[in-house]
C-alpha cells in the first residue's frame, strides 16, 4: 500500500502546475541609455558571430562532402 501511495504522490507532484517566479521587471528607464552607435556595434558583433561561421561552412560545403 505504501508503494501505491508513493506512486500517487509522484504523479500528483508531476501533474501539479509548477510555480515559476516572475522576473524582476522594472518600469524605470535605464540608468545608462545606449547610444545608437553602441547599439549598432552590438548588433554588428552579434550578426558577425552568427553569420561568419555559417557562411564559412556554406562556402566550403563541397570540401566537407569530399571528406
């Protein structure tokens, strides 16, 4: 009987909705707002980090097929 209770407790905890804490959202403006230049540099860095390796692989796809 205790094994049955343990299995029901396990099922009850898995089916219970999990409480997720809210993120600390602030309605205040940023302490140090980013300039357009800083935003452009950040976006350029992100696109470079993602697109350059992908482009390298696509440009050398035939070399990878031969291996």
